[in-house]
């Protein structure tokens, strides 16, 4: 099997996770194409050199265009702030690379459409970093829905809430600025819960949203205050194409919540509940259980569930955040090996972007808006 050479751009929070995942994947999934850590790029040479040494990349550069233009690189992984995804992905696709891009796909629909179009033309594989979708428990939930185990899905209620920006003393950063982040909590966190909604209840057709910026201005490093340009929290009522209804919210100022990516999925014959703060558990209610013995059962992740066994032969021993990134990478490499689309690729992630776009339009118009791709 041909070795695939990885070029990673960005060695921050999620770049770290990506580097660890690409390092580990070969040992966990020996049937996938082997990975060589070929080159790491970050914003300047010194940062890139240090990160490359830490993770074991063969080369480094302070200029991402050098990495994208390198004939030896097969996969470009983009782990940089949102405003850079578009240019980096387009350049990588034009150079014939497979592209692993962090979420959200882009700053806005214009960029996201261009990226999905370029991916369709390129014929190489793409995947977007919705790592939580690759949790064995989420894959189990999807399988249950597909098999009709909870009947017809009639409602999805979900949120992604964290409190990483609750403190008003937290400095202004790229996440607060439209030209670098796009939307706020809806893009950063809401896109994850939208990815769950889409995977479990199908595409969202229309919605009615509201947004709020709770901390209106933040201190600028070096002095002074600066206005926060995007929302701290956003929520919407949704109507799915299937006719199911939904209620979805996102917040980066949800005091007490660290990784509150949670949902309840209601079907005519059962229900499924999940919370990423307990990522190895899926709670399932089956209406067909005997009367008097019905209730939510907690299923602990184990080797019977998709891909858990790669980490551990024993149930209940638990996997973690970087393991989900590794499962995402494994899924991507399988798609490259087999010549099939990865999930979610740029085309699927465009659907999530369209939901965020409709939510922002609805918050502005104060009316229901259709999701338009
Ligand atoms: N999938 C997830 O669970 C998850 C979690 C966190 C962040 N993210 C996404 O990952 C992306 C990066 O976020 P982060 O939290 O890692 O940010 P970060 O600020 O921690 O890291 C970004 C890195 O990109 C580098 N960088 C910036 N400009 C660059 C350039 N022009 N060329 C090369 N490198 C450059 C920075 O130096 C830094 O090392 C965002 O799109 C974010 O939404 C995803």
C-alpha cells in the first residue's frame, strides 16, 4: 500500500490533536495506508521547526504555500484559524492534494460554496474536522436510527455549550472578529451540534433563530477595549426536510459547561440521548421493552461498537478526545484507500454552513428562513 505523506498547517490547539492522530493511526489501523509525517507549516519558521521536532515531521516551513506546493505531500491538513481555510484548501485542491480541513469549513457561504465546488472538480478526497461524529457511540446511534430501532424520528433537541469565553477579562482574539472567525458561537460550536442533527435527523430545511452577544467588548492585549463582532450565544427552532422538528442552541458563555455537546433524539418507538462530557455513554429508551421495565438504559462503549476495539479489547475502559480525532483520520484514510467520499466531506459540510447562514439571516430578519445551499 502506498505511503501517504502528510503536510500539516497549524500547530495550535487542534493542530496538536491532528499531529497526534496522524502519528497514532497506523499502529491502531494497520490495514490503512501508512502515514509519513512529511512537513509541518506554522506562521513562522521557528514555531514550525519546534513543532515539527516535537511531533516527528521530516521537514518544516514558515510558509504554508511551500508545503502545499511540495510534490511529496499527498494530504494537506488545515488546522489554522477559520479565515485561512478557504485559500489553503483551494490551493491544496488545485495542487491535487487530499484535504483534511478543520471546521467550520469557511467564513461564509460564498467561501464554503467555492470550496465544495473546487473539491468536486478536484476529484481528490476531502474531510472536515467534525471529530465528534466519529465517536463509536454516535456511530452506534446512527446505526440504530438507520435500522429503525427508535421508529420514525420526530424531534431533535440539541446544544453545544461551553464557558470558555464567560470571563469578561478574557482578551479580544481572532474568535471575536468577523473577518477571522465569521460567526461566533454558532460557527465555532453550533456547527458541531448541527452536524449531529444532520447525521441523525437529516437535513434542516428552515429555521427561526435569535442571537446575543453577552460580553459586548473585551480587553485588547496592550491596552483599551474592543467591540466583540459576533454572537456569544445563538439558538433556533428548526424544521427538518423529513418533517421532524428541532431546537438547537450554541453558547461560548454557558457558565459551568466545558464540553456540553448534547442531544436527545425522539422517535416514535424510542429515544436516544448523548452528552460529550460523558462521551463513552449512549442512553437509549425502547418503547417496546416490557411495561414496568421501560427506562433509559446507559450503554457503555465497548469493542462491539464501531472502531472502539482498535483502542482496547475491554468494554467500559473509555476513549478520549484525541481518539475521536484519530478515528476521523482513520475514516479519511479508508476513504482515500477505497476511492469513496469521506463523511463529512466539503459537500456535506456545506449543508452545515448553510444552516449557520440561515440562522444568522433569521436573527437579522426576525423571521423563519429557508436553508439555502
Ligand atoms: N474539531 C475540533 O474539535 C476543533 C477544536 C478546536 C479548534 N478547531 C478549529 O481548528 C482551527 C484552529 O483553531 P485552534 O483552536 O487550533 O487555533 P490556535 O490559535 O490554537 O492555532 C492556530 C495555529 O495556526 C497557526 N497559523 C496562523 N496563521 C497561520 C498561517 N498564515 N500559516 C500557518 N500557520 C498559521 C498559528 O500560529 C497557530 O499555531 C479553527 O478553525 C477551529 O475552529 C476545531
